[in-house]
C-alpha cells in the first residue's frame, strides 16, 4: 500500500465513523432533557428509520462495490449503471411513501399499542427519513472508490454536524420535543439527498435500464434477508431485557452497548475504506506482490481493530469511574466481554470479502439466521436467570458460530492462505489476556483502571513493534 493510499484509508475511515458518533455524543444531553417515555419514543422511531432504510435500500450499495469494477473502463456504461441504481431506489422510495400514506396507520397499530405513538406524525417522519437515506450508502461506496474526498467529506460532515447542531438546538433552546428532534434529522437527510440528486443529474443523467438493475439485484437481494436478520438481532434484546428484568437493567445494558458500538463503527469503517483496494487486488492474477498486499490490508484491519478494542476497554471502563451516578459503574464490567465479541466481528468482515467479490452472498442468510436463533434463544431462556451476562454472551456466541464456516468458505475463494500469526495467534493471545483481566475484575473486585491500562499499553507496544519497518520508512520519507 502506498503512502497516499494509507493516508486516504485513515481519512475515509474517520469520515465514515464520524456521523454515527452523534448519538453517542448526545447521550448525556438526551438523558438530561428527555423523559424516559420521550427517549423511548425517539429510540423506537430511530429503529423504524433504520429498518426502512435497510429494507428498501435492498443492499444495492454492496452490489455497487462489486460491479463498479466491471464497468469502470467504459464511461457510458458506468454512468448508465450508477444512474439506474440511483433512480431505481428513488422510484421505489416514492412508491413506498405513497403506500405509507394509505396503509401506514394500519401497519403502525399492528406493532405499537400506544395511544400516543401514531403514524401521524411520528411514523411518517421516521419512514420519510429512512426512505431519503436509501441512496446515501451507494454514493459513499462510489466516492470512496473514485477517491472523491470532497464529496465524501461533504456528506459525512453534513450528516454529523447537521444532526448534532439541530438536536442540540432543539434540546437546549427549543421545547425539546421528540417531533422536533425527528424533524431535525429529516431536514438534514433531505439536504443530503438533494445534493446527491443534483450530482446524479449533472454527471450520470436520467437512466433506468433493467439490464444494469437485474445483475445488481441478483447480487444484492440475497444480502437483504441477512441485513434484516441483523437488524432483528441488534434490536430484539432490548425487548426481552425489559420483559424479564427492569428499566434500570435496560439502562445499564444500553449504556455499555452504546459505548461499545463506537468500536464496531470503527471496525466497519476501516473495512469499508480498505474494501475497494482488496477488491481491486482480487481482479489481478495471483502473484507474490498481490498476496503480499492482501496480507498487508488484512493485517491492518485486524491490528487497528485490536487497538480499538483496547482503547474501548481503557476509555470505557475508566469513563464510568467519573460518572456521578454510581449505579452506572456496573456497566463497566461488561465492557471487556463486549470487546472480545468484536474480535469475532473482525473475523466476519475479513472472511466475507472474498465471498462478496465472488458473489457467494446466498450463504450469509443462513449464517445470520443461525446466529439470530442462538441469540434469541439465549436471551429468552437465560436473561431471567443470569441477567445481563446472558445478553452480553448471546452477542459473543452469535458472532462466534459464524467464524469457522466463513473461514472454510473464504479459503475456497480467496486464492491465498491467511496468515496464522496475524489472523489467529496475536489476536487470540490478546483476547485471552483481556478475558483473564475481565474475570479478575468481576470476581476479585480489583480496580478497573489497572487492568485496562496495562492491556492497552501491551497492545499499543505490539502495534508499534509489528509495524516498526513501516514507521521507519515513513519517518525517512
């Protein structure tokens, strides 16, 4: 990887990560300004928004990452392809919005039994926000591939600053109502969509050709059940916790999970930033340099992720020590185990890249279905007996059961062998150390900051040692 490519990877990773940090930053303000009922409604409508964007985005952004490389050498075909994807998603969103105007109230009443939570205005705002968001992921993929940093930066900063400023204004200077918070998010995404529509019209024109849509849909649609199952897995635990435990337990759980989500966002952002380079390497004939570059990129994903997990443990656990409400300190005990769970998420990402490129996406549905079943059963039958530990372990096990299958399939399509040291020995060693630290903290009641600090120092030292040659070359340059 060249110096410029490494620099771009860092920039795109940071920008991809930035918009998703808004809720994490605003969480203390939400807790201060919103009642429990208001925050519940806001979170519930966020879930609806994510569901709509996931369902009607049809995972077509994943097909763009694959088929862009098939059409990139033909300027006419690439314009028709990208234009067709954008306008197809826009047309689909318009149709869904019209159906919602007619049947939205009926559908809302099926899922929500609250007298205050109605489709008008809550549902229609959440659905509109989700529908306007369906085209954003495909353009983030395109801008990253073509290295259009200005456009990528504009979308990321608009999403981050727009949502941050609008919600702070509503919470601090206006009435702090949920409707106004939702409207703030809606206007931000409407502005982003307007920019993307203008960009599409001026560069790709109007196109809606089924010969481009058909292969993309064939590639992407098998990923849709996978995305929906992932959505179900992410959000089913809250309901079950509230059923068997209480609001305090739910607050502690969400406090820890929201903090840990920063690591998952970083891991996904790093993988997405590197993905175009890895896909480009897959298009080359197998040679020594190709294998070397692939190993470098995979090693970088793994090492950055392990460093992020160490940072989560260090910052996350010590953050709880300065929070004035002592009951939140209980959430600190779950942070190391959440970190271990993200190691399996890293393996998932790495092993799925060859399968994405070779269009072997059908398997993801069955793998995710198995994880959902394991997680749901674990939640339902054990939360009542062992509390939040069951919820945390369910996430770890649900990810872990996918890894051996994905590894077996990836080896058949990757055309190279994964490095045992970089992919297994070092990560598992550090995660074993983290597991021991977590056990000691929980059962021996030791100080939180000692173990987390030592773990971070050890990981950081290895990170420097492992990349000493690269660091020296950059210093000399």
